[in-house]
């Protein structure tokens, strides 16, 4: 199920985060919004992740998430290599632990734990509802 307002909230979060990085650009101190933007973005991401767990098997779900991360990271790495910011290397594209993109493989690994925690939690909630706990 897709909620139409999610894209608007994502755009708002991105605008707040981007605006917070413009310190020194504006003539007045109006470069704010980073913390609320990040909080909003993570809230949206968590909501969408939980709602997407039930749709696919683990492998299908995980591959979709991993590809999405690695395609973006590869594009960023290619641009930084082309402009001469980094030297090309195979490790840079597979497991960039020693770069500022270390979080991509970390998130990919943590998705495994996340998927199973959400599945277990949903099973517990269903059992409690069946018993009559009314969560």
C-alpha cells in the first residue's frame, strides 16, 4: 500500500536537510532544519520498511534494498573517481569501509537483522490479538 503523502514528506525532509547545509550562504542565519529533517526522513524510512516486509520473501526484499543502496553508491563513487577525488579501486565499489560511504555495507548487513526482527514482532502481535490481548 502506498500512501500519497509520503513523497511530499520526503521532499520536505530533503529540503530541511539541504537547507541546514547552507550555513554561510544566506545573509542571515536561516540555515536550520537538519535535525527535524533527519528525524522525519528516518521516521518515513522506518514506516516504509516495516510496511514492505510482508510483501516479499526475505531474499527478494533484501536484494531490492541492497541494489538500491549499491547503485546509488556506485554512481557517487564513479563521479568522485571521474573528477579525481578518489583513485579507482575494486574495494571502493564493493565494500567501502575506509571511505565516507562505510554505512552502505553496514546498512545492507543490518537489513538482515531488521527483516527478521520485524517478522518476529508481527508474529507476536498476531498471536496476542488471537489470544484476546487486543494490542
